[in-house]
């Protein structure tokens, strides 16, 4: 979130420059937050506009902010929003009726319903005054009410609106530690757990802690989720890339890690940490346990902090792969993975049905899209074993690459922009995640509602065919 | 929040060093977040513990993190938590039955009930599935239900759990802009508004944007809320202090701003922004409009970004003072301040009663505590005109200052620690906020429940008397 905001601030500065010649400041007063630099638009400011021009401009802000890129929210998305507004005011402005956002892993904005049990508990914790009213029994399940009481009992003063302990409410960390113990079969200490509002603050915290200067490096997969490149840039460190092997289904080879580590050390970089995203984003692969062991061993030998991003641990779609936490693997004693106990409670049946419904639908969507991509001329797509993404490779005709150059775009960005303009489908160019030089990809989420997938496939296939016809030799 | 977490991480590193000789890493696997560096406690890690020792330690982390201090969550609070645990296991362990947290502006954790209307709307937005059920009519007010529909209609896909626009949901920014227009009587553009989860991310965002190196300075009031000193330290800039004038009720003099600006410029510092907290934290003063105009003029002349922290705009306790937003002042056209319209709706009566009840009780508590402080030997306390704090000055006897030196504490920290141990009352030493060298203060919130205030006054008065007796000449 914070990253996106920085990006927006930068865009706003950029557009302000064009629109107002720097005479407006970038932050406006809001109800409980920072207010603007009011000098900029007071009646008498004209006399000092030349001073103000130097206040906040692309040439005077922190250059690290300028280096920050966030592909999933970049140029293509801005164009998509513009098209959406045009469709709203003039429904036949474009050859499609709606914009289909396949760019961002944001299930509920694409119509996926939230899990009822979670929302019941959340609502009751937000407004505990209704907990012991009789109408509440009719509206909420008994175990949601019970769970809300349990959670509230763990919060000092039952105050859900209050500042909590810096690491998160102790009682919740106890519960999470117990869940991790059940999952991994090894002890977990609640005092080692830091709760954050999303993954981004946790990643930023670690980068802030580890990076002292541009001489500190972080090993990151390519392709990677841009949160990593953006946070490393923002904290002034060096991204040390290692390439995932597309030929083996985006495999992670320790020999590649060693090679990149040595190369960067020879340049005077102190590599401090290794980022592993499992299941992968944007690549969707699930690591094998043997592979994970080798990675752990590598970190041990080289003295690296292992930053394991395991956000998609429940999103695994192929029966031959299982998620193993790096914590469990590192403790080297078999499996024993279980969900946090809910069995037997009133909501368990609906909870399981909702969750399994979502996951099996995602698996079907992944397969349909994967098959469709693999049927396209010049496109190859690895299986989505987990996470919520496909990352197909596209071999573009020479003429298309030339056309992209003329338009001053990366070839995959050019393809995505043409696709959006022709079909309303929003993808993210592979160049936003990194890729082996000379190869081109795009990321497509598997999140649009299942009934929309066939239309997406048709539109995409038709577009691709005409695009290739246009540029073929 | 993020700042607190960084502080905790540092503390954890520190305690890990003592407890485990660096053999544990600082982050543990949690359900959806970063997992630990697992190498540290796997069975075979002993062979490499010397390598691991260099991974994450006080000497190898980013030194800017070490410079970060956050007084309201510091040493005194750690001691208070220890005492609280001792009381829980052994109720007569100390000469008091409970810990009274006057250190942090956290009303609901001290028993202040949340505003019903807000919580009803929040619960309904979290769990919209109940919106059109008949039982909901009996549990929630009609205008809460109506408001929840309005808000949900502004959220794309009605998806409260989804990622939003980077600046916050557009429809909500429209509403906020309309509220600011009504408050200030000047236009407000929703595209200039950035919503953040608390004030801290907004402050960090601005510091990140403005600070390029230690040569960039930010003018901050002394005393200040430590969010500012901490975020400037973390982003590697220089805090340029200006002193609030205690003799004139913590007045903000433009001559002082000029003096400090020139001093820092002569040292090669580029001052980029001025922080003003109004109503003040920890000082509780409310700025006069004429004073604000002079501040705006100063920023205009010197080319400074004005960072106006107006979080406490509804917390004003004296009839002769009014809150004026810097935005309004800067647009220089009279008043016209109003709340966002709620009049006539079903919840308005209870909303007003709850809000007015809270504010008038806070005003009474502020007055009672202020009077009590002013009766103490060697203590003078300015009026709390706004915000939620008193910041009394205390002249400590020479012997007490010597005793503090012997205990390696700042004299005000020593006083607060002795007070806590004797009475269970938690204050924050003035040294955590900054003060004129050679003066000593502490910050006391006005938030403990009103019925507890007399006991706090009695305990504090008794302690103070015996403390002064102990150290008097």
C-alpha cells in the first residue's frame, strides 16, 4: 500500500508539473492527516511562485523514490482507468463493454465473495455492543459469536480501535503460533511473530533493517514481484538477481544462486539476504522439498537471511505438489501439516465449502487459461501449480519489436497496451517483473469470475491472431 | 505503527543477543507474512553459528534504525508491563492494584467507549451480507444501514476486503473533500487527498519524499511528538529544532523559526519543511489564527513545505480558542467551519451525545489534572487548550538530579520511573519529546476514566511530596 502511495505521489508531482507549473503542492489537507503546503495556492502566492517551484519537484525529491517502479499499478493500469471512464460516459466508445482486470491479485474486487465466517467475526469484533443482543443470534452463527468473544477477551480493554502492542496483540500471536506449530510440527514462539497490515510493511521493515548502503545486496528471483525491487530501491540497496529457469517450470537452481552471489561479491556487494517466493509470484511454481533443503543449506553456508514469502500457501492446484514452509523444512523433520482447527463448529461446513469452492474454481480457471495460452502462436505457458498467476512467454515477431521501439515501449508492454485497447483485458508486461534479457512475458491473474473466462479466452485468441497477422514477416 | 515495530525488532535483537548469543533470527514464520531465517535453529546449525552471528546484530543492521527512539513506547512502558504481569500473578506485589497508563493517547484502551454510529457502519461494511436481512433493522439504526449502503456503492465491486486505489477509494475521497470544503469554505480536490492507515505512514511518506541526505533538514517543534524525530532519523535527514515558548503557553514564535533556519543554513543544511502540530502534542496548545498567518507567510518566503499535523482538530477545550486549519488560514478568507452534515438522521442525537460527552469529560479531566499539577511543589503546568495531553514542567532538587545521574537516567526519566514503581502511574519523560536544555517535564494524557482521576491526583500528590522530601536540600 505504502509503495503504491509513493508511486502516486510521484505521478501527481509529474502531472502537477504539467498542469500547474509546480504551483500546487502535492498533499492536500484531509480530515485527520497531513494538510497541504498551503502557501502554494493562497491568493498572494504569485509573488513567490519561483521559490515554490523548487519545493517539491521531480528534481528535488528523494531520487530513490523516482527509482521505485510498481508494474502492477503502472502505465497500463492508468490507461485502463481512462478507458473505463470513457465506457461509462459513452458505452460504445470501444469495441468492448467492460475492462477485465487480469493485472492484480485482488480477488474480491473481481467478484469473489469473502468467506462468511471471517466477515461475521470481523463485524462482531468491530461492534461488540451487539454481541449479547438476541437479534444477533439470528444474524450470526453461534461459533462466530463465540470466536468474537474469544478474540475480544485477548484484547486489553476489549478495545479493537486502540493502539495495540507493537508486534500485534499478544493473544492473537499466541493463536497464530499455535497454528504454525500444528502446521509445521515444530515449536513456534509468539514473541518471534510480528503482525503487519499486509506483506508490504513486513518486507519494508526487513529491507530497512538489512540495507545500510548501496553496497548491501538482496538476492531476488527474476521474475519477481515488484514489491521487492521497489523496496530495495527505496531503501537504497542493490538488487542481486537470480534467474528462475523457465525450461524446468520456473525452477530455482542453487547453482544459479551461487553464481550470482559470487558475481556480486566480486563487485564489492555484501549480499545480506535471499528472497524466495513460494508459491511463486508471478510464476506460480511450487518448490519441491528437496529444493527447499538445498536453499536452506545455501543460506546457512553463505550467512544469508532467508526471506520466505509464503503468502500463497493455501493456493496449490496440482495434486503432486504440496506446500512446505521454509520453517518446517529448515527444522528437517517430515510433514504433519494441518489447518487451524475449526472442525465440528457450526460454521465449519460453510467455511470449508466456501474455501474449497474458491480453490477448485481457481484451479479450473488456471487450467483453462494455461491451455488457451499454449494454443496461441509463439506462446508457451508453464503450469500454475500455485499462487494466482500465469506468466506465459511470448515470442514476438521482429516487426512487432520494431513497432514497439518506434513507440518507445518494451515489446511486451506494447503487446499489452494493444491488447487492452482492442479487448479491455488488462495484463502486466513481464518487463515489470524482470525476465531473461531478450525474452518477453506477461502476467495474467486467474481471478476473473469463472463465467467470464471463456470470453476472455476468445477475445485474447482473436486479438493475438490479428496481432501476429499484422506483424508476421 | 511501523515505527513501533522497528523499535521492537531492535529490542528483540538486543534481547536475543543476551539470551541466545545471536543464534536465533529475528523474524519467525507467521501465517501470511515473512517467515524466519530458518537456518538459525535447525539441528545442524551449530557448525555455522559463527557465520550466523554476523547476520542480524546491532552492529550489522542499518544504523539509522538504531538512532530511532520512540519515547511513548520506551523503557518506562517496558517496566510498566513487567509490573502489570507481577500484579496479575501476585496482587499484593506492589503498593497499588493496577497500572494507570497516562503515557499514550489511546482512549479506548483506557475504557472510552467508541462512537456507536461509526462502529455500526464499520460492522455493516465489513459484512454486507446482513444488510438486507430483517434482524438487521432491529440491531442497527436506519441511518447506519443507509450510510453503509452509500459507502459500499462507492467501492468498486462493493469489495471492502480488496486492494483499493493507491490514494484511497475515490468515493470516500470525494466525501472527505466535501467535508473539508464545508469546514474551510474553500474548494478541496479529492485528487489531492491521500488516505493512509494512521498519521504515521503519511509522515513517513513525506519524509521519504523530502529527505535526500543528512544535508536536508526538517524544522520540528521542541517538544515534539517522537514520530517526527524517529521518522527523520530513519530516513537519514537532520532535525532542525525550534523551541515552543513555555512562558507564553507553548507559543510558536516566527522569530524563533527564523533564528533556527539561519543557524542551520549556516551549517550547510537545506531546510525543506516545517512541522507544526496544532493542537499541540505533547503541549496541548491551540494556535491563534494571526500566528498561523505569520507561519504561512514564513513558509512562503523561505520556500518550505508546511507539514500541518491537525489530528486533534476536534479536541479543543477552551471557549476562547478555535481550531483553524492551515489550509483555510492560507486561503485567507474568514471562517465558516462546520462538521460534516449528520443533522436530522436517527443516529445524530446519540452521535452528538456520545461525542459531546467524551469531549466535555476530557475538558473536565484536563482541568482537574492541570490544577493538581500546579499545586505540586516546583511544578508549573500550562492549560491544555486542545489535544489530549498536559506537559507540566518540574524543577527537580539538585540531589534528585544527582541521584538520576548515579542511576544513569535523565532526571525526568528518573522521576517517572520512581513514580511508576511507587504508584503504578505511567507518564512519559519530557526528554523523549525534547525540551529546553536544563528544563524537565513529563507528558500526562487526560485519558484515564474520569472516576479514576481523583485517585490519580491523590497518588501523584502523595508521591511527589515524599519524593521532594527525600531529595530536598
